[in-house]
């Protein structure tokens, strides 16, 4: 059975604007936290992506989930500033400093896992453990320059054009959320259902005259993700020493042959204090569509990590 969760909205000033998120202690909201989790959502999603998983986690955990810049209720980067893995890391670091959290566990999904991995490599003293929900960036020797070219053009066009807001009714918005997250070679595999779309909707849209409109920054469609890939990605993974849990959704977006991911697994296994790799039947957003399938592995991993930390601390 899910535990009681009472979320509270949080505003965090980061200099150029305000980032939004929400915070809770699972179970008794007045309890002293046993440990802390920072949740990072995937690309085009928002902090609500963890709403259905968090109640299945163990009582006493304090959780803060963030709307990444340009997503959810968080501010959009100004013209001339562009989204990338490192710009997200910089802003997550600013949030951590503002929260005053000295150590925490990252729980991250998809693109959020890429950001969490880079953060962990840059600030290893902050991160007790890393939970990656369906993110296995394959090793690809080819850098898609054509993609970068398209993304540069997208940014320039977005900043120069006056974009009129697209209006949708609630049902149409839900269907667009579902359709935009389809996966598979032909983009015909449903990744989320209507119930999951309902969870994401409040931080994806706002009510205006005539219907709903999207609130995310259109510039987030240009990520330049592959600028941080391949050999550089393996160097980053090789510096991650904390325990790592990777949950792979078999019907998600990472459906290539094992050979595509073998070097990634080997790098994590060789360097992380502990590397747990779990495969589960389900879609890319399995933490949202099937939270009770994911939570036992997260809870077991967290219990072990905290037990090790407690034993080490008691010996100091």
C-alpha cells in the first residue's frame, strides 16, 4: 500500500530566475528525515513524474523533486542562454546550495539521469548514491553533426520568431502528451497511458482564454546531448564511485542489442562502489505507469546503501 505523502511547493532563486519544485517527507510530515532524495525528471516532463512512485518508497525519506529550467513551473532561460547538459548541472548545483543539503541520493529518469550522472562526476562529495530509471546511453562512435545543425537553427528561430500559443482542450492535451511519448522504431509503442498523462498535465499546461496552452520553453527541444557523448561519456562514468542502481525498462527507448550497452555496464561495474542492474517489463516511464513494480528495488537498494553509510560512520 502507498504511504502518505503531502507535497509542498518550493521556489528556489538561482540568480537569473526562479526554479520551482516540491518537497515532502514520506509518511509523517513532521518526522526527522532518515535520508534525502533529489528527483530529476526526463526531457519534456516535470516534477510530477515521480508522484506515483514516491508514495511507495520507505517512510521517513525526504524528497525534493525539481522542474528543470524551461520545464514545468520553472523559469525559462533568457534569450542568448541555451539548454545543455552542463547548463542543467549548473542550475541543479545552484538549487542544492540554496537548499543547504550536504548529501543526498539522486533518483533520476531518462535525460535527468544524464544530468545526475554529470553532477555526480563533478560533485562526488554530494551524492551518496545514484538511481537511474531507464537511461542507458549507448556507446556510439558517430557524432551526428547534422543534429547539432538542426538544433542551432531551432534555437535561432525560436528566439527570433513571435510564437503564437497553441490552444488545446483538456482531452486533446492528454492525447498529445501520450502521443509525444510513444517509443519504438516506428513511434507506435505507447509509453504512458491517460492516467499517467493526467499526472503530468498540471505542470505541462496553463489555463488561458479558450483552453490550455503548453508552458515549457520551446528551446528545450535543442539539447546538444551528443556533444557530451561517446568517449567523454565513458570518462564521466569512470569517475562515478558511489553505489549505482540502474533499472532498465524492456519496452522503453533503450531496446538495442546488449553489445550497444556492454561498455557502459563494464565501466560502471569497474568503478562504482556497487552497481545493481535490474531489467523490468514495462515502458520507458515505468516508474510512473507501474510504480509498485519499481519501488521494491529502489527501497532495497536505499536500505543497503544507508546501512553501509551508517556502519562506516559508526567506525569513524
